[in-house]
C-alpha cells in the first residue's frame, strides 16, 4: 500500500492499515541498524539470527504482530527470513499461529515493481523485505542523516501507525545496534506515545552505548542541557565498548553528526524523566523479556 499524499491524510492512513489486513494485537516493533550486527558471531549463529529467533518465539507466545525494518539488509533481512521460514514450516498445520510481520518504509529509498516514488536514478535504493509493506512518500537519507531530513516525517507517521495497530494492547520496541535514526525512532515512542523501548545488550553501537549510559548516569546527568559536554561524556563512555568497530562508529557519530548528538541527548532526557519506559536485556533473555513486558502492559 502506497501513501501518495505528502501530508498523509487520516483517510490515506486508514486505507493503508486496512490494506495490511492485520488484526489488532500486541505489537513488537523492532528498531535497529544493519552496521556490524551480523558480523559478530555468537556460537554458530549470528547476533541478528538469535535476535530474530527470540522475537519470533515471543510473538507466537503472546500472539503479537511484528513490525520490522523494511529493507533487505542487516537486522531487517534476518527478521524477514525467520518469518518466511516459520511460515513455510507451519503450512498445512491448523494449530500453528504465525504472527503477521509488516514494515513501513520510506518510498523514495526502496525498490518494488511500480514504485512511483523512486523516480530518480540512484544507486542507494534497497529492495524491500517479503512482508506486508506500507511505503510512505519520503526519503530516508540513511547514509547522511540531516536535521531537516524528511525521514523524521516518516518516523512519526510510522509511530502513529504502530499505535493504531496495537490500540487496546501492549507494544514494545526492542532495539539492536542502531544509529541516529534508530535513536529518533525510540524518541518518537518515548516522547510522543509513552511507549516502552528495550535495549538489547551485546548488539553494538547505540544499544550498547545507551546501556552503558544507563549504568553511569552520574557521569552525564549534570550535562543534559549542554550537548557539547554531554557528547564528550558519552565519547568517554564509548571507550568501554568491547568492540573496536563499535567504539569507532559511535565516537565518529558523536563527533560528526549533529542529528546523532541531538537524538542521543533527547533519549537521555527521557531516561531521566521517564525511566520506567527504558529497559534492558540480553540476547539470551530477549524472548522472556518481550513476553513479560507485553503481558504486563495492556492498552499501551
């Protein structure tokens, strides 16, 4: 379903939700980046694979819908693969519950047959995942986040859709890895919808740095209104990240990306003002944590 109106009217939004043919249930809305998460192995399976399996099992247990990153890269691709494999395995079984997976994607950044949004000749257009998909009329600027990016419209729209699809039930945003726009997605949940987020330890970049920040509030809480000093304190914390690539990535983002600094500061402000909405877990305990949160938070 494509949203053609630049302003995205309520009518168009309602049409998109109906077109998804998704029954209102609890919702797991996954957020996270692709960078590095699938290279770090945990046993004989990647972190992204373990993450994807845990999300699927939790969704089955609480009969939840699942929203995933919409392009065939990183975490989104592994989540889609898990869904396709489980759906195929359940064929012919009347007793198996298969969660609905869907995504909301920026239409100017993705490829699918007949996509009238992606009209320019660009190399960074991504194929969408094989799940139910809504394409919005905005660009993402994933490679170079901007303060005035229209992707912020997309993120706010997606957050509103998540709220409507899960109305009357609980919802949770598990976060693995992630960059500037992942933090922005978390901030929409926290500030606009008072909906909880769940940081997954060991997945790298934003998720791991945010967990470090939670454990060392005394280091930065006095600088929450001074973005430069706050970023310096976060850069100090980043040196404790175990993975060299993660240290390099987040340090560079704190130094070079105003979007990253702004969004991280807003996230940490939510940590101070709404601590009950920010939780943490490990990959090993992700399934149980998702189940417990969704069972405890009806009507999010």
